């Protein structure tokens, strides 16, 4: 690899490492932080390209925010860039979860809890800004506003990923009929550096092959490392919605074969207090399953649960890009983009707002943070740092 590419991917790793250390608040907040970093600040993607990536990842199983980050890494630096992006975003929380599994629960305390609470309130402001600005971009006509509010209402009323998928499909159909004007006006730049169709088919074939091979490898040792990798690979490949949706599936896959329910719930509680993707709960599960080889088992478990995301992004992105260039498909994507804004609007309320705002002082804090962010004078990272410091300070009072 040329030196310039090594340097570029190192910079990419460091950008995602910072995001992995500071992105509290769950998938919706992650998408807000990504948008701030890659659309607003660095101009790596246009607003439209970013929305199209979100739309694709909403249709794939696995953690949507991690898949968006992986896609950004792929577009910037090819396969090596995708790996650098994933490692940067995932390593901080994965390492913290392994350490927690090794008995470092004493990190929990009022000051840390206060800092995390401040970061969650900052996440409210970040997601609110993303919803506001994306709404202005993708809901410029009455049809877009209708789809946005309808998608948000359905998402709030009906829990689970199935209603969201139905909303996206309905929005695509409605967009094809109502949003031709939006689609014609949209200026979609081609996505750079994506795999070819043949490569995409090869990645999809590997995705399917692992489904067949991993159970065979696991059969010889039902409680061994291969069996854990098989269970977590199937979880990452079949769970839509990511985030909290994966928790009951992981629980059924790992309890009681590798650990008891109390240990699982302790890991789940710790996962709420670390930044980055919630899927790194797999690192805790691997380490808790075999504390004598905690780092090896944690690494394998983490890789296994995220591997389907790699394969699906590499396999489907080439076909998605071709589809997005067609006029009728662009109209459908215009509808999907409006629905994505509605789904983010619903996520802004639950869980981002409901997890962070518990009293009037929290609400005032969130509104102030939003106003500061909208002023454009304070970057999101500085706002989040200040919110964490204030949260820790209030916890000492």
C-alpha cells in the first residue's frame, strides 16, 4: 500500500477512534455525530450521499450506525479504510467491556454516572440538529413532511424493527408516486471507491458460506470458542434494528450455556455507560465466558457479531449505487429519505430524550445545548466534552 494510503487510513482510524471514545447516546446519536463529522466538518460526503447510506443500512441486518461508519471508511479508503473505521469506532467500547468482564466494576460511580448523563443530554442536541437539518434537506414538499411525520408516528406507536421495515417500504412506494419532483431535483453524486458487482456477489456468497460452515465447526465443541463465534455470527446476521434489539437475542444465545443471567445483565448495564456501538456487549460476553482467555474470546466474539455487517455492506453497496442512479429509484429513495428523518425524529424522543431528560433542569440543559450547537460557533465534540464535565460537576454537589 502506498505511504500516502497508509497515512490516509491512519487518519481515518484516528477520526473514528475519537468518535468511538465520545459517541454516547446509541445509534441515533451516532448517526448525528457521524453527520457532523463527515458531512458538516470534513465534507467527505454530501447530505444526499449520507442519507442514501443510512437508507441502505436501515434495510440490512446488524448495527446500522456501525454499518454507516464502515461504509464511510470503505468510500474513503477501500477495504483497508473500512477496517480502519471499524477498528477505531469499536475498539474503545470493546476494550472497556472486556475490562469490565475482568472485574473492574469499581469504575462505576457517581462522577462517571454524572459525566455519562451529561453526554446523553449532549446527544439530545446532536440528534435534534441532525433531524432539523435533514428535515430541511429531504422534506421540502408536502409529501415529504407527510411521510416524515407518518414514519415517526408509526415508529413510536409500534415497537420493533418490523414496523420500521414496513414504513420504509411504504415510503418507497409513496415516493415513487408523489416525489418525482424531489427526485428530479436531487443532485446525487456517485459514491466513490465502491466494490464492483462481481466482488459484491463474492462477498454475499461468503456471507452465506459462513452460515453453513460455522455450525459444522461448532458441532464438535458445543461450549467452545467456535460455537460462541457461530452463535454471535448468526445473531449479527439475522437481527434487524441493531442496538437494544440485539439484547434479547444475545441473551437467548449465551445464557445459560456460557454465563448466567445475572452476569449477562451486569454486562448489559455496563454497555449503557460506554461510548460506541452497543454490539460490543459481545466483547463482554466472550470475556465472561472464558476469563482465563478473556482478550482472545472477547476479540473473537466481537469480530463474529460484526462480521456480517462487513459482508453485507461490501456485498450490497455496489448494487445499491446502481439502483440509486435510476429516476424511479431516486423517487423511491426520496420517500425513504423522508421516512428516515421521521424514524430519527421518533428516536430523538425515545430513547435519546427519554433516557437523558428526567427533570426540568435536564430539559433546560438540552435546549441550551441545542441552541449553542445551532449557532455554529461550538463544534459537537466541544459541546459533548463540556456537557460531560458539567454532568460530573453536578454529581459532586
